[in-house]
C-alpha cells in the first residue's frame, strides 16, 4: 500500500531513541525528508546518521530541550530551513517521574507540565503557519494509554498527558477546516528505555527484579508479550500519512489489548 508520504517533510521530536526514533525511521523508509530532535546533540546526530544510512533519506538532527519555552519555536524554524517546509509534525517528550501524589511538590508539577504538555502546545503553535501551507498536513501527539486507564504511581503522567489528549481532540475540531489533521497514539507496554526505567522503579518499590516486572508487563497484554517499537511506528506512520486522510481526532491505543474498556 502506498501511504503517499514520498517527499513529505517531517519533524519528529524526542527521536534519538525509543518510539519516536522508530517512527522517524519508518517515515524515512516511506520517502519522507526528516528532521529529528533530542536534548543530547551527540545522540541526535548519531541517530540521524543511522536513519540516513539505513534508508538513504535526507535526515538532520536538531538538539534542544523542548521543556525550555524558548526551544520549540527554534526547532521548528531550524527544521523548516532544512526541510523547505513542513507537512508532518510528531510531538513527543520524555515522561515525568514516577511516584505517588504526596511525593511531588509544586515545582515538580510545573516542570512536568512544561515537559509533557506545554511542549506540545509550543511546538504546534510554532508549526501552524507552515502546516497551513501544506496540502497534506498532519500532527501526531504521543501520549500514553494511561490517559484512559491510569496506572498507580504515575500521577504526573496520568494527569498531564490527559491535557495533551484534550488539546489534540480540540485542535482536530478547530483546524479540520484548514486541512490539518490531529491524532494521538496512546501506547502501553512497548520495549523501550522508558518502560525499563518504570519497571526498574516498580522492582525497587516491590522488592522484585527488573526481569520479573517486565514479565508481569507482558502478561497484561492479551498477546502475552510487550510490543515492539516498530509496531508502534507502523500505526503512527499510517495515521500521519495521506492514506489516513479521513482520520482526525483519533486517540488510538497501541497496547496489545491492555486497555479493557469497550469505548
């Protein structure tokens, strides 16, 4: 199936590793020209080189911490300069720390809001003038299935990522007339460094091992395993592509059946 992404211009945030890296790689395989971002300049340059080498696509790495209010607009401008415009935007940021409600002070909440919500707001705001010029504009926010099914000890993520889902749905309604689609993917347990970090937190709290916690994660899926980053990426790239041109305002769980509700 031709997804219609050849020669489209994409900016993928937080993409030196994990789900966003897998998404950027798949976009490049589909023929996109890609700019990726990470806080670590050495890591993002290495990731860009790996994607370019594997796919033959034109790829650049842009360093910057999207929790810094001044960075998102700069990243968009740098990406547009390299890409020559913008058709596809993937907004993403590392998850806030795990822990119960009583363990976080107000400063931690504010930091988490900047990282996991305001980064999406600022990136989308900066990108809109360029997306309005695209004939196939598409935005994907990366969140978590915990916005539908909250998990213990993830109060920051459970709360703040829900705001991003609300933003995504609202923008789908507001900007559909401008031809810009907005969707979100809500992943569950997929084999990334983030999942291993959370499993390590639970192991320390429960007196278990990392391997035991990962095995428990696998059991939560009706498929009996954790997901692979490329499985997330395949869904993400489809939603971003012109092949999904009548899909907007979708909150798609990529979770191996972990989310149990009918709706």
